């Protein structure tokens, strides 16, 4: 299991402290949540995330005689920290739609889709999502606990790797170099499931998970000055499981 970064531990502890502050309900459970209700919320979490990387030479020694060198590899993306803000609207008693804005910070393991080893510094991604949630009836008993299921469609407006260290095989004698790589925008889709606990009449604590996949890659061009100016196209396909926890306030 991946170790949570210190800031995530702090945020998680803050949210759990909020969850512990349950108060007696003044109204019937969930009676404040119905068609026409709005909510806003914040969350954090951790990830089991990775990316498939595919590369194809487009010029120079990476495309000798017009035949491109190709290769692929996979890299683990270790979460550093991250968070999300959301707003939702219930268009029916059991159905809501909304928007989510997320920021995630990752550390990537080195990857070698061709002969050179690529090691990027920590990088940040921004995600803008449209969300749908289905809310079944609360569980029997105190009626405070309610499941939810949904689907998120996401847009990532590009990913910038400010510093990627490129290390060539020792046998080549080519010195390493550092390059900047700009990946273009891509889209994601994720099924979602979780539980929402009613802390107060209009405040809930949520714990959930989603599995996110990209249905197109983030594409970038890699320019290698020390390799005689050779270039390659790189496709990155991120995917992974994310577990989140947060607080939601119903207006």
C-alpha cells in the first residue's frame, strides 16, 4: 500500500475530526436532501495509479532509414498530495449532477519506452469533471448511512513535465540531458461508488472510490539535443484506483 504524504494525513485527520462531530438530528434523516437541493464539498484522498507509455521515433537515429524505433513501458505514479472541490444539484430525489475540480501531485518512477531512461520531476495534473450520482435509500436503522453510485467524465487540459532527466545507455557514451515535455489534453472516465454519513441535518462525511481510465492518451513530442536532435512521439495512458474522503454541505 502506498504511504500517504504528510499533507494528506493532515487533511484526512481534519476530515475525520469533522466526521466525529456528529450531532442529534433536528429533522428526519435526509429530509433536507431532495429534488432542487444544492450541495458543495471538499475532499482529499490517495491513489494506486500508473501509466502506460508508448514511444515512436520520428526523426534522426530514432528513425533510421525511415523505419521508426518503437517501444513501451509502464510507470507507477506515487501520490504526493491532492484535493478536490465540488458542487452538485439534485434534479430528482435520488439523482444528482455536478462539477468537480481536482488538483493532483505525483512522483513518477523512471520509464524506458526506448533505449534511454526518462526520469521526470514531480508533476501536477488538473482535472475538471462532470459527475452523475445515484442515491438509493439510506440503510435501515438510524438511516444516517446512504450509499451512492455514479460516473465521472473528466478533462485534463494538458500535463507539463518541467524537468525530465534523460539518461542514455553507458555504452553509447552520450551524456545525459534534461528536457521539458508538454503533454496535450486528454479525457477520462471513471465509475464511482461510496458511502455518505449524515453528521448533521445538512452536513455529510463521505468515503468512496473510483477507477479512472483515459480513453485517449496525452501526447507529447520528445526532442533530444544530445542524440543529434532526434525526436520521438510519446503517448501516455494514465489509469488507476483512487480512494477519497470528504465533507459535503447541503445548502
